[in-house]
């Protein structure tokens, strides 16, 4: 994948008026609240997320 993934909304104010930032790769700027933030993919989890019966909503009787 060569294109960068774009966020759908600002994590601070929730607005959708976002523009790519020029500081670093993955930087975004919100025109509504005038904040900048950076998205970074950390990698895949080695064992994944372990879900319990409570997480799935299964009821044990």
C-alpha cells in the first residue's frame, strides 16, 4: 500500500475538516480546532487480542 490512510475525524473535536500536515509523515491538521496530531502504525500484535465470553456477550447459565 503506497497511499497514506486518512483519518475520518479529529480525535480532539470530532470535526472532519482535516488536512495533511507538512511537518512529518502521518501528521494531520484540524482547521476547526487548530490542532495538529500524528498517526503512526505501531505494528501487529504478536498474539492478537484475546476475547473472553464476556466480551462477546455470551451468557453462561
